[in-house]
């Protein structure tokens, strides 16, 4: 039985264990971090030490469904880091929702355990950038381990009625991107929660991230790349899977199907048969999902500021 599209942030209750997380003496209510453990064995002690040196605290490290063997030792060495281990396999977006819910800060830096931060950019610019920020999320410039700038600015596009994205290298500061590549960014915590966070019913990471980003834009938010903040991958960056799988159906209904009439959004019942023909679902399954999406759009009908087609037509390439 498929899950209902969540109406509120972190609606799914994920069972998990917690190790560490004592109050950090340098912690502030300004910038904390959610570290996603990729599962590779880099020097995490050095990683947490760097975050602390940069004044980023408190820190929540979200492990995979099986606790990493170094958690106990790291918790003893870094008592201000809270290590959360889900007791079930969860998506990347759910990992972030779980970590964000544990923090009480204005901004949350989300990054992976196999990354390193450019300390010069982070220490010199971050305070000024965030104090003048007006966006829900700031995506950093991402680079390879050889310092090559990666094509992580994501531009939305339409070909006839098909929606797709185009990655491009970002070298201009304050450039909009439809979503933060690899989920990495500095999120305004309250606005992230108000936007609903990541949808746990979307399992595919690409569609889950795109759903969050596109929804944010349709609801009047913005995500931009700031080239003064740079992060480096220690290994090869992940490949995105943009295949039109079951996750795409939910993404489509939530973001591409809604129409706007005056100040409210809706999904017309006449759109069902077109959706059904292309869904690959049995009639009853397709109808249940369609009705679920209709109800979700109805709840959020006054939050939509534009349609996806209008967003793409107004997108300004830089």
C-alpha cells in the first residue's frame, strides 16, 4: 500500500538511536550542521575537528541504517556531535529531515562525510552571506578532489511538455539553481520546515531533491549558488538517476500537474485519464494516487505562486 503524500514536515516517525550530543560550549543559535554519512571510511575525526574550528555547531551526524563502527569512539572524542542511526533504511531526504528536526539553529549546513570545506571561504564570508541572505537555501560551489569546478548549477527546461533539468558549471555568484546538487547547501531551518522538507514517499534521490527544489520555487522561495562558499569531494561525486520511475509519478502530480486560477492551485479531474494512460498503474492504483495528489494540492492551494511552465519561461540563464 502506497504512503500518503505528507502534509507537514517530518510527518513520518523514523525509529532511531542516539549517541552523544552533549551541549557544545561554542554552539550558537546561528549555524549548525547535518552530516550525512556516505558510508566510505574517510577520516571523520579530522572532518568534525574542521567543522568545530570553523565555529559550526551543534552538529548532527546521520548514519546509515547500520551504525558505523567508529561512532562510539567519535562520540567520546566529540561529545557535542549527536550521532543518529535510523533503525530502518531511509532515503537521503529523510536523513536530512531527521537531522534538521534535532537542531535548534537559524541555518543548517547539510553536507556529506566524504567532503572537505574550503576554510578560507567559509570563515571569511559565511557570517556576512547569511546575515544578508534572503533565500531559503544557499548551495555552495562544488569541486572535485582536484579542485575542478563541477557542473552543479541545475537549470530547469521544457521540451514540448517534457520537463527536464540541465546541469551547468556555475562560475557567477548568486546564480539560481532549481535544487541544491547532492542535497548540499545551507538551509534556513524555519523556511525549510515551512516548505515541508523532503517528501519521504519519493524514494529516488533525484526526484526527491527536484521535488523539494521545484516546490520551493512554485511556493515563492529561491535557491542560489554562492561561489564564495566552496566544498570539495574526496571521491567521485554520485551519479543522478533521472529515469521516470515510480517516484516521477508523485513528482509530476505535485509539481507539474497543478494549474493556477486566480490565487489558488488545483488539479482538474479531467487530467486523470491522461495521467492514467502514462502512469503504468492499474486503474485503482492510479486513481488513489491521483486523488491523494489532488487533496495535497487543495491543502496547499494558496501557497502556489506560479506553475512549472511559467517558472521555466521566466528562468533567466546566467
